């Protein structure tokens, strides 16, 4: 378990160094700890270390883990070092029939990439009287097999999402291609940043639109350089 504490410390040091290199304030960056490769004891360990933002890409796993952690938090209510809440981030592809179950446990949905999914979230949120924060997932890598709305269709989808009263459009999410070629990674982060600035500049969304979710274990330092505000990190914390 010491390994997780060491990994987390190293990660935080690297994030601070990357911020310093591009003169960004560390407080602009939120790290979502991606739990898909971790077991429940490892997840409790990161919570014990103070992490409150957790991410999952499967609805069922998110639900089970969220319930386990609710219990863990209430059992440790007297321990000041254990956080009092967890914010869950859904980062994986979302099937419409799983939306309602997800909404009960999840505060941020990063993977809204079609009008149909947005409409489903909107309908179920209304029924449950919830106002989830959503990010629009954009395919900035131009790989045809990836999820995410194509860059050329993104503004139009954003305009549609902001008409849905129960959804708060708080930003964009993107994934760089899995490659060691940094120029290709930079190109896709640059494209995401341009689109992000365009949506902000044209005031398509309100002031709550301020998050750029990009950067994983392999490429988070580059993502910081290109303006990421949310990093999604799994293996750098849990493996090794
Ligand atoms: C798994 C996953 C991550 C984290 O990836 P690591 O390389 O383990 O840091 C981030 N975002 C999404 C969408 C993922 O599926």
C-alpha cells in the first residue's frame, strides 16, 4: 500500500513541476483518480490519502464502488483524515439504458458525445430532479474508431446540450491517440484547446464551462502544457 502513497506523491510532484514550466497555477488542476484497474482496498487507500475525485468507465463498477465507499466513509466519520464525500466522474462510453442507474451515483459525466445520450441524461435527470455536470467528449485524434463527437460537429452539439435545463455543460473531454509520438499527442490536445476557447469565446455555454479534461498517465504533462484542468490518471497511481 506504500506503493500507492509513493506513486501519488511522485505524480503530484510531476504535476507541480509541469505547472511551473508553463507558469500555470497548481490550483487550476484537478486529478481524477481512475479506479478501473484497482481493487476496493487500493481505492480505499487513495481515499485515505485524501483523494475525493474518482473516475470509472463502467456504470456497474462505479455503482458498486460508490456504495462500498459510502459505507467506508460513514464508518470512518470520526476520523478527520478521511474525506467526507466522493465526487464520481463517469469517463467511459455510456449506453443509454445505463443512464438512470448512473445518475444516482455520479456528479460528472465526461463522455457525452451524441444528442441521443444527452437527451437521455436530460430526461432521467429531470425525473430524478438532478442537474449533473456534463462534459462533451470530442474526438480530436481523427481516428475513426474512437468515441467522441467529431470536431466539426462539436459546436452544434454544444448548442443543443445547453438548451437542456437539467444539464450543466462544464467542459470538454478528449483522449489523445495511444502513441509515443509526442507531436501527435500535442496536435490533438491543441485541437481540443482551440475548440474549448471557441465555445467559451462565442459564449455558447455560460461561465460554468471551464473544464478541459485531458491527460492520462502517459501524457498528462503535455496536457497541462495545453491547458488541461482535469487529468484522468489510473496506472501511474495503481501500478508498479
Ligand atoms: C483508463 C482511462 C484513463 C486512465 O488511463 P491511465 O493510462 O491508466 O492513466 C483515463 N481516461 C479514460 C477515458 C480511461 O478509460
